[in-house]
C-alpha cells in the first residue's frame, strides 16, 4: 500500500504541473497589435516624368521632393508595362497591380466592342452628383473589374479602415479609392465645388461643405500666376516666350508669365486646373479630409489617395521644357513640404507611410526636338482614317468601317462588319499594310497576333498587357520615337511605350520604409503589392506585380 501511494506522488505532481502550465497558457496576456502605420498616403503626380525628380533638384527645398529622396526609398527604374499610357489606366494600375488586359480600364475613353458604344472610364448613368446638379457627378468605379489595394485594406479590417480619394479629375479620385471607399471627391467646373456621387453618399459631409463655402478656387485665381523666382533663374527651361512649343491662354498675347488669371477666369473657375494652384487646392482639401474624417486616429490603418492633376494640364499646354512647367514643380515642391509638415504635426512623424509616383510621363514637343536636330515629328491620324476607309471601301464597297482611332488603336465598326458579312482579318490586313508604310509609324500590330509579331519583346509585352478584348481596338499603332499625333501642335501629350512616357518616379517614405535607392528594374504593377506587404494584407485580386522587398523594413510581429 505504501509503495502504491509513493508511486502516485510523482504522477500527482506531474498532473498539477501540467494543470498549472495549461492555466498559465490560458491566462497569458493578449498578443500585441499588428504593427501598422496609422495612415497611408498615396500621391500620384499626373504626367510627372521620372527626371523631374532631378531636373529641378537644386531648386527644391528640404521638405518636399528632397525629403522624399533623402529620408525615403527611391526606385530609380520603375516602368509602365502596357500601352496606352494614359491617366485612367495609370491610376488603376498603381492601385491594382494589374494591367488593362485584366482590370478593364483600357483608356480614359474606350469602345465597348460588343456594342460599339463609347465609354468614359468612370461613367455611371445610375448615379447622380452630390454637391452639384452637374453631369460631372455621374461617376463611379463600376467599370473597374478588379479590386484595389484600398479595397483590400477595407476587406482586411472588416471595413473599419477609412479610404478617401481626392483629385481634380474624377478618374484620379475614383479609381484609386476603389469599389468600397468611404468617399471620392473631384472638382466640378460648373459649380466651382468639390463633389461626389450617390455611389458613395447622399449628401456631402459638413467638412466638405465648409471647404466649398470658402470659394478657394476663386481666391487662388484672383492672386494671378506670377513666377515664384526671377525669370532669368529658370535655366532648366527654354526661353519663356516660346510660341513654337507652348500654348497660350485665351485672351493672352504670349505663353509667358505672369498670367493675369484674375482677369482671365471671368467666373469660370475651371481655369484653376491649368495653373499650379489646382495642386495647392487639392492638397488643401487633403488636409481638410485628414481633419474632417480624423484620418490616422483610427484603431486600424486609414488610406488617403490623392492625385495632383494640374501638372498634367500645365504639361499638355506648355510642354516639359517650359518655364511654366518648371514653376509648377517648384510650387508643388513647396506644397508637398507643407503637407508633410502638416502630417508630422497631426498624424505624427514616423506614424504614416507615403508613396509618390506618376500615372505616366510626357514627350518633348516634336518641334522642340527638330529645332535641336533630334528626329521627331507628328502623325496625322485623321488623314490615316480617311485613307484606310477609302482603301476598304474600294475593295468591299462599304463605308464607315472604322469606329475610332483613340489610344493609338484602330477600332472597327463591328456592327456594319457583321451586317455586311465582311472578313475582319482581310480588313485588318488592309489597315496594317497601310499603316506600316507610313513614315511616322514603327509598327502596326494585329492585337490578337501580338505574341508572334516580329517586334522587340518589350513592345510585345506592352501590347499584350494593354489589350482588353472587350474594350480595346484590333490594331495597335506604335509610332517612331519622338512622334505623336497632331498637326504641328504646341505643348505635349503621352500614350506611347517610350521611356519619356513610361519611366515614372516611385518613392516611398515613412513608417516601415527603409532609406535607400534601387536601380534594378521595377514596375508600376509592383506598387500595390508592395503597399499590401507593408500593411500585411492580401494583394488586389488582379495583381500581377511583385513586392519591392528592398524598400521595406522587417517589422517585428
């Protein structure tokens, strides 16, 4: 009996020990929260060429672009891997990690191939404006076929994260904010107010109404656009009066600063888009959103997606070698410095993450290149349509077979082709043969045969990635370097595969970001998965990009 009791003692001790261990495990303190920034701010500078980071570097102040480069992580060789390189596709790619072939935003405008109907990227006739009676409010993200990283953040936090999109352009605010955003806001020229649509809300928040009541666009326009510094210090630009390359404002005699916006706008405040003050006003609203929505005060990460559109309007009008473009970037630099200082004070330095990139770049004006002995020129796409339609009519006795030449693509009038029983391959071959013989064109490619086209691999990839069967044309036109559509036009444009359109800046800064730089090739599609990795959330459901791991610190979980 004694031996039996002695044998039971260690078993009881062991049982007590195990019980105590289980109790200890069961009552252990809860795990610490997942490391995360309080706020992510995405900044897209519309039409910002990569070299603008350095072209005006000596003139930037410490707190703007220089702060991004000197405190953050810059990817020096980030490229867009599709065409056409336009605003809607660019903003969509940045936030989805996807390409037009998948996400469906095949251009700012595109043709729905099944119906022949022209569609603006964010058109939505089922909604109406909020904050205006203008048709500019009939917009939503419903044409977007995939999720954004902002959608994935909302999904990951059971919709507790707040997501706000802001841009002068509707597409610049709507597409980055995604399907599930709390709100997107854009500027309505007709009312002079920031508006939204019933997709998001039935009434503007009080903070937006208060902002609109200040009539800020008018206040800025009444100040006139004066050069920030003496004109003779703008040594990185062509002479200010360069009418061969620059477009002037209506009512002015020359494309020069100062521009008396106070006299020119005459109540039409949409003029602010084509001045640096459009960017200033956008960042004013971004600050109001941080305060009004208490962004960065949440228990989970919030996201503010801001697109700065005025750089695109100024670039299109004046071109990349103008004093006006340089002045716009110098002013944007000051605005960014002030915005970052505001975030430091409200959200806290080191508590937020920011990235800055662009939706596309821009070409030098062809006349400017020609005047400096660089091959360049213009391509008359209107004449090409007339010539090709005549060739097809002569052969098939049918008129109006081309529906559009938008996005450097030939889109046929499919309804007529079907009705007449025409052979579409024969039509395509007539167009390809004609286009390939034009001096300004490098390649004309049947989209469905791009994989076997005898062209450089990078071009094949860009065509395939940009080809959406439902929304793209049937022939992709590749112009020679230095060429774009027009008739000796001033200013600039974009849309091509060339580095001036596809090499974009990409800089990360703040929480979870290393300081450094990277020269290996990265891609626009890599931005969304990198942000997703930073936040420990799923990448968007159409993502084909890769995380830029070199930019991220290893936060301890």
